[in-house]
């Protein structure tokens, strides 16, 4: 009987411990859910608010503010929020980032004609007019000198700007002339070297190697390989028999 009573006591204690453990786990999960839910905030409207005020507001909510860009606006004063993402009314968790665009105020500049100027001169003029430099892309352009602006965006005389940035397309100069490299194998190096120099190729390297059965001065190997595309700055490397 005593043994049975002990067994019942042990089982009862084990059962109570299991119940307490279950209650503790459920309580912990509930606490975590309540905590996570409690850290969610409903994002207010920041549009029209000065950036300092908007920054203080979102910091007080445990959020961060990131200024993505600045735009001209006739309705929003300078350094105030023009738009926001996420939008007002969105439920957002703490430590997330609110992205905003700020106002530059009314647009007051007209875009100058910068096509045909060097990139340096175009940059200086744009900055003097109150503009900023956006993207600069390069391409080969057959009729212009290298480093010259061939197109711009926004175009000249634009007055209804949204952004102060002007983008440039700049010439790399004409596309370099390319040739297909012929095979020089077995030909005398003196003849080949003279032909290349007459055609405008000046970078020629010659290495003499011992090759039984070959004629002295004949080309045994060449770089670039036959069929490769070459331009006037290509380096030709030949191995010739001694």
C-alpha cells in the first residue's frame, strides 16, 4: 500500500509539474504575441510636415526616417515632406524605415542648352544654374569629340521641372576602327613587320626561338590569333625561327 501511495504521489507531482510547464509556455507565447502586437504603430500623415518635425515624430514611434530625394513643389514649402512610403494609415512595426521625398519649393530655374559642351563645362554651368548632376552615360559617337555632351535630359529651356537633376549622354568619340587579323604563319617577319607598320600598327614584339626545320626569320606563332579583331593599338607578338 505504501508503495502504491508513493507511486500515486510521484505521478500527481509529475502531472502538476506538466500542467505548470504547459501554463508557463502558453503564457510566454501569449506575452510574445502581445508584445509584438503592441509594438505596431499606425503611421500618421507626414505630408506637408517639416523634415525635422517628421523625423522627431517617427523616432518617437521607434521608427527611422530616410530622405530618398528632393523635388520641386508649388504647394509644399521647402524641406517639407512631399510624399511618404508606407502611406499614412499603414500599420508598421518598430525599427522599420519610413521613406520620404522632400520639397525644394517652387521651381525657379530654366534648363540651359548644354549639348556640344565638354562634360566639365556642362557640369559647371548646370551647378551655377541651381541644378544637380544626375546620371552620366557614355557611348561612341561618330561626329563628336570625346568627352562632349551629345544629349541631355531634361531638354534645353524646360521650365516645368520636377527634379533639379540633369542627365547627360557623353561622347567617347568615334568607334575605333577594327580589323580581322590575318594569318602570318610561315611568312618572313621583316615583310610582315613592314606591312603592319605601313597600316598604322606600331606595337610589334618579336621573339626568336630555336625550331629545327624552320627557316630563320619565319613566323612560327602569332598573337592575336588569325581571325581575331584588332585595332591600331593592338600589340602583335611573334615568335620566329633563329
